[in-house]
């Protein structure tokens, strides 16, 4: 997705889209020291940044050509320390409207053996805008 490739923050963090279907996007962020906090857990800022982008791109998959997406607001609950070989954010559209779209956000810590722990969840509201405005 060209739009994702233009996101400086996602590139800086080392995040990548791992799965796209209409209304659902997964973003993976590998573990490395630059995305952790002082105790070695994934930083809440990195965790919430990939959650925000996963929801935004999930909404974007349902938008018509010539439009773009901006986050209006989101709330994230950090449920457990984010540990693992990587974290994976999943954005899922709950309601796609003409102007506003609401998404569910989940972030899992994923270990090398494939075990997963829900480390954050949230909800997000996005607005559809003309691509010429962005």
C-alpha cells in the first residue's frame, strides 16, 4: 500500500503491514531496543502508534477512490506488559459511515513459539476526507 510506505513514523519504527482484507488490517512491529521502554517492554507510544495506523488503514480499505483518512480520536487500554518477538496490531472496522468510521483496535504480544497475549485494546473514530486535503 503506497500510502503506508509514505508514513515516516511507521518506517522509523520498523512496522509493516502483514495482512489486509476489506475492513481489517494487521501491522507487525518487530522487537528491538529502539521501540522499548526502560524495562524492555514495547513502549506504549509504539504500541498505540501501530494500533492507530492499523485502524486507519482498515477504514481506508473501505473508502472510495480519491479519499483519504485522518484519525479524529482514539482510546487505548494497556492491558499487560507488551513483550514478545513482535507485537501485532489489528484494526477492524465496526461501522463505516459516509463521514465517520469507527474501528476496534487490538494489539497482541507474539512470542517465537506463536503464543499470543492481548496487551492493548481500544476504539477509534476516523474521518474520511478528500485526498486533495491531505
